C-alpha cells in the first residue's frame, strides 16, 4: 500500500496567497484527504482544475449581424483517484453538464462549489474502486497490465500578466465585412461568417503539490456558403481560420470569404465523380489535415484507440526515409509559425521533444501520466480534456519529414505513373479537405496531365493501415493548425462550448501521395431549383 | 449551454387521467360569502404605430412568393404566413455574492407556414391525428425556426425569407402528396373536421417595445442579494437570477393579417437546494414576475424573501417524511392555480381531442358535469393584471394572428368548451385565439391565463376550519395544506423559460386541534382529475401562478389564477427516496462576510 501523498509544495504558498481562486482551490483540496466512506479508502490523489473563459460569439449573414453574444464562465472540474498507482478508479462530479458557478473571484463562493463537487467526485471514485476490486476478484490477472498512474513531483508555474480583453465590436465588423462578400455572387444562396473569440485562464492544483496556471487565447473564424449546383445538388463550402486575438484583419477574412465564394461558384459546374478508388495526392495544408485523422489519434500511448500502434513499436509503419517528431519546445519551423508550443503540459510535466518515427519505424509514442504497456512514464504531452475527462496525451507541434522527398513535379509524375499502372483514366489531387474524410477542393488529373476541378465523395478508408498506402512524400513542408480536445483532433466542427477546452497544435508536413483511397458519394435525387428567383441583392450600402 | 428538462415537458403533457365523477356543490352555509371579488385589468390596445422595416420586408417577400408559387404543375399555397420573433434579453445570475452569469442577447427567429391543399384537407392533415400504421401524429414536423439577422438590412432579411419559403413550400408539396396517400389507408375517422379554420384578417401595428434595463446597474444588486445566502451555509446550491426580456413579434399572412407589437417581462428567481440527513434532495424557488424592472421589490423585501426561503428549506431538512395519505386537503391559491393548470388546463387544449394518442379526457364530455356546480373555469389572455398582479399569460393576438378571446371552459360545473387554435375539432370550428408556440415550433392550442372562478367564496380562515371539520368527519388523523406546488429550480434555457413540474414543496399536516406540522417528500398520486370533482369550498382571494409552460409547441408564458380550494379527498404518496449520502465534510466556513465583487 502506498502511503497517502498529500504534500502540498510550500513553494506554492506565497504565490497562491495573492489569488483568491488558487487559495480556495488549495484550501479545499487540503480537505480532500479527509474524505472517507466507511468501506473505501480515502483518495490517494486529487486535483482541481478551474478554467475561466471569456468568449465572444458573433455571426453575420450576407453583411448583417445574426448573433452577437459574450459569455464569462468559470468551469470547475475536480478529479479524485481512489486506490493506488497500480490499480485505481478516477472520479468526477456526477453532473449532467458542467454546473454554473460564480465567475467572479470570490473565495467563499468558490470553496462552497468545490466542497460539493469534490464530495461527488470522491463518491464516484470510491464506487468505481469497489467495482474494480470486485471485477479483479472475478477475473484472472493480466501479467502485462499497465499501472494506473505514474508518480510525479509537484510543479509550481504560475502565469503572469493579465488576460487580454475581447473587442466584440471588432469581431462584429470582421463577420459583417467578411459575409458581405457573398452578396456579390449571383448563385450563392447563403453566406455566413462566424467568429468565436475566447481567452482562457486555466488553473490546476493537485495533491502532488502542483500549482499551475496558464493563459490561452483563440480566434476561430468559420466561413460557410451554400449554393445549388447546375445539376440541383445543394453544395456547402467552408473555410476555417484560427489563430490569436489580433491575428486577423478585415482584408484577410474578406479574401478567405472570396476564395470560398469563388471555389463554390466553380464547384457548381464541376463534374461529379460518384465513386473513386485510386491514387490521391494531398497537397499543402491538405496533407496535414489528412494526417490529423489518419495518423494523429494513434500516436498517443494508452488504450484509447486500441493497441494498434503500441503493438507495432520498432516496426515499419510508414515508408522508409520518413521521420516524425513532436516538438513542444519549437515555435517556428522553416519560417512557419507553430501554435502547439508549451513548456509544461497540463499535468505539470516538462514537455519533451519525442521521436515518434525514425526511417519509417515507430520508435516512440506520446504519453501523459497515464502509462501504457510500452510507455511507462510521461513525456509531458498531457492535454486537458473536457470537464469530467482526465488529461490525455496529444500532439503539440508534429513535424513530418522525408529524406527521400520528391519535388512537386516529381510527385505529380509519380501520381500519373500510378494511374497508368492501374489502367485508370485519371488520378486525384486534394487541395483542401475538412478533416481526412471530406475533401472540399479536389482536382482530377488526366493521363495527359490535364487538370479539372471535380466534386468527389467522402473518403472511406481513414485507418492506420491506410498509412501503409503512402507511396511518396514531397519536399516542401507546410504547417497546418488544428484544435485538440483531450489530445484528440476535433476535426472541422468544434462547438463553441468546447472551444475553451481545445488546445492548439500544428502539423508540419510535405505533400503526401497515397497509393489507394476510396471515395463514395451518397446516392439519391437532387432537389429542384428554387421555385422562384432569389431577391435582388444590392452591394452593401 | 443550459436547457430545460425534457421530463418537465413530459410532466406537463403526458398524464392519462381516468374519468371523473362530480359531487354536488357545497351547501351554502352562513360562512360562505358571495363570489370572490376580483379586479381584472385588461391590456389596452396600444396606439397604432409605424410598420417596422422587418414587417415591410415580410410583406414584400410574402407578396413576391404569393405571386410566384404554384404557377406550374405544382399546387399553389392557399395560405402562407411569416412570424418573426425578436427577443432582446438580459440575464444576470449570482451565487453567494459573486456573479455566475451576466449576458445580453438579441435574436430574431423566423417561422414560415405554407399550406397547400385546402382548408378541409391540407399538408398538415396528419400532424394532429394518429397516422394509421404509425400510432402517433407528428406535430414536430412543423419545426421550422430560422435564425435571421437582427439588423434591419432589407436584402439580407429578404434572402432568408425567400430561402425559408422555398424550402417550406417544397416540404409542404411533398407532405400533401404523402398525406393523400396516407388517407387511402385510413379508416374513416369519427371526426372529419377541416384541417384549418377560416378566420377574419386582423391589422394591428403597435409600436415596438424596447428592453430598458441597465446591466451595469443591476449586477451589483443581484450580487448583493445573492450574498444574503451566506448566512445559510447549510444550504447547497443557492442562486439569485434576474431575467429581463423584450419580445417583439411581427406577423404577416396571405389572408391580409398584419401584426406588430411586443411585451416586456422581468423575472426575479430566488432558488436554493438542500439535502436532508437521509439523503433526500430538497429544492425551493421563488419567482417574482413584473412587466418592467422598476416594479421589482426593494432590497429589504428581496432579502426578507431569501431569508424566508432559506428558513423553509432549513425546516424541510428537519421535517418528517410524508406518509402515504388519502383524505381532505386545502390547496392555497397559488398551489391551486398550478394544480388546475396541470391537471385540467392541458387536457382542454383542443388539438388533443383529435389525436388518438392523447387521453382525450374531455372529447365526449361537452355539456356534462365535470366539477361541482359552483365552479366556473375560463381562460382569458386579454387580462393583463388580476388584483394588481402581473399575468405572464397575457397577450392580445395569438401566434396564428387570431385575436385572443375569453374562452369559457367550465360553466356551473359543466364542461363547455376547448382552448382552440386554427386546428378545428369536432363541434369547434373556430379558433379562440389560443394557437401558441415557442419560435421554431409547430403551433397548437395552449393556455394563456387560466382562471378558476367559484360562485361563492369564504375567508381563508374559514377554509382552514372547513379542512379541520372534514378531518374530523372522515375520521382522519390530519388533513394536508399545500402552500407551494412548484419546481423548476434548475430548468432555465437560452430563451429563459422556466419549465414546470408538479411537485409539492411546502405541505403541512393540519391536525383537528389546529396544530400544523411541515412534512417533506410529498408526491401527488392517484387520478388527479377525479379530485376536481371533490372540490367542496373556495376562498374569497385569488392566488396567481406565473410561469413558463413546456409542451409540444415548446415553451410559452402562462398564468393561472385561483382562490384557495378545499378538496374532500386527495391522494399522496411518499417521494422516491434519494440514496446518496449528504456531503461527507462539513461546509467550508464563510471567512469573508462582505463581498466587493466585480473582479476576476
């Protein structure tokens, strides 16, 4: 039996004393060791996370404001572990959704909330622990079973400065200016720009002596438009931009909206490819987006996605020459900004550079304090999840390179070679994709090299074994930016409520040529054209 | 992020009561006075205003759609309407002296109605009938709300109207074709009422209402009020919440109806929860409803109410758990109003009589006695205040553009009519202005201001005596006095409605010697409707319930008013016991007695 480890680092005291929130968290956490149900042990670990969120959500349609709201929230999430480092159960408060708690810095109000939520978290952990114990009595032991949790020495790292404020009027102007662009396009039936801007201050204290706080900010701009194709199909097209608060100006949003409008207009008359099986070349940012679904989920240790990669440690998972590292310490790569940079992770561990793939072979995985069979210690990649979810390992800045990278021209040549080898008429280049499944801008390349914009279906096979279909990589790395929740890429559509829990990450990758992918479109008739014409749409004011 | 509970909606609509047997009216003893005096204040029509840009765009687009649709081989719409609901709101919530929430919001929601076919048989045919082979009619097929720009930018609004109309029209044409096919499979229904009533066109252009509330000025007040709960650390969750809203509605139909107007509502909610030693969860809430913030009570009164609420919860924690009981009961005014809203009001919504899935409690009851003959019940949305109290269910035109009418439901104990939307039912061909719904929902008949009006009423004191007499007469150990039937501590939505559950909160045992004892964990049981026939006496003072009611057309503001009532028999059961233990640790000690607030 491991002795209870409740040694709040003394070093934390002078800093936390200044902040009523940290003080309330620390004081109530200190009481956690007294939580005890008659037939269950007291917790061996407890942590409390408090996330302060300021959010502005603005939406505009064709130049007119549809929605503009601001929110100030505080999300409180205590976590309690009952058992020991080998076998334990994790408990979170039993609430249907995060409870509404006071966002103002009031010591007493926060302690009261923490008292009730931690009580509930402990009871759930104790219940889980009893179930675990019963379960283990009924089943034979797995000799390889990984431990539940790794020991850790407390980290004190408190963010300085103040949270930047959100300028709602500026975001309203961005949304209105951006969406007004769609008025100029005859065939566009709806065009919206939605801006989500948030600042967060995350604080975490643990019974290991951690006292950590960190600030983050995010602006996400979603541009969406709808039009009816000449054959009647309802087409949606979108773009997403994200970065820091002051990163976008009107001109950039207008340009992105115009690009969406132009691409959508072109798609209206683009031919349809119902079913496709054959080579696909992912160009530029699209390569990183494809990897975010096909590769990234498998790079974390633990059983969350099955032992697919873990069991292939030391084996070839990608073509020879490919190397992949995740480097949280870099903030720039080849002149391109990286957004996943961090010094310590969300469990207070130092964030380390991790070699994942070397010459095509899997040599490492990203890890949090939750060990797996092959990865026993954290390498500082824990990323906080939604309330009620323990932190999970995830990427920060993923850098993919190939020592055998081809030039763009050589990649295209290789694509056509594959086409000819199959006896097919054409291959596909994907220039933009919403996650790995939905290519949004695709071009077909005929045997004669002629290129034409086409409408394609959904990619069917996005699995780790598809990675073995990679035939070649390019030379020029392009950075794409992503949002992760609990270490998982969130794909294209992240609801505004989840945005405060999303961590940014970058993938730097060259173009990728995949030997065979399958794409299918849903069958069914198209709607008729509108029964009467769209009202006139004069240019804005 | 928050949403109202589906359970609450079920509680409001999913009851299946048995039939009721009326008893005779009480003998007029000397303590019975005349009919309770009541002052009804009706909402006066506001001055004619100018059509707002929103309404102008709606009329233009409606004309364009009417001229264009159904020119080819597709059926033309015989009716189209646009309803735009514009909601401005401010919501401030605080707990324990610190703000939890302070937001302002502005939203416009468009609802488009397109009917193809004719009044007798149209695309809505199966929406309120049990579909052969399906069992349940599909009212939510009408779900059609669109968020549209809040700015008066004519072109951006017009395109939203156009695109929603086109989609709704396409849906209506397909729905009519499907309805006709379905009709061939269906046995002849006992009610062949038309699908849509014919009504007079109305024009009422009132000035828009505006939300006049200064958030910065109200934040410190709400914060300070919520700090009053610091004196009561034994309570668990505590909250003070202020919700102020101005709702403007624009309506235009191809029949020529044009409406513009709005209402304001300010609600202060005080709520708290506690846990008894045996694990039972206790919740209590108090709401204060007024039309404008200026009518809210002052600091002293709000704090007194918080203290009273905390005191009741403290007493409830210590109170014994109710035993299953059958015997006489007194429902105080507000509790009686809630009771009527739930057990009677929902069952007289006209569309329920046609849907085979519904209880159809009153379908064949027209002209028969359902209550003692000294009781009248009506619903009158045109009343703005009753005895000076604001009524949340007041409106002058319903969401189908029909003028609200006083509707007699029970006269001399006999059931005489239903609340009607423009969906006719057997014997009731016209709407009486009760077609209502939340933006984005299909419309059905709903309550507005439900009023229980006895012919005779006695002073409250005499009513308690009456209860004790019945206890003795029936040889029971005690009777029950219901002070508060309530719920909805946790149910708030983006649209700030508070859903409602039938849950008695404050109930006393009344012993023959006049002694009273608070009990907890009471649930109403048995066949509530039959208890309506067991009403034996009423008081001479009205109590008012203001709330938001959830049913299939969403959440709508409602009121109910009733004098206190004595029932010769009511059945209660013990509430299901909660199993979870109270918190293992004592509450943290309050260290700072005052709050500065404001900071993060």
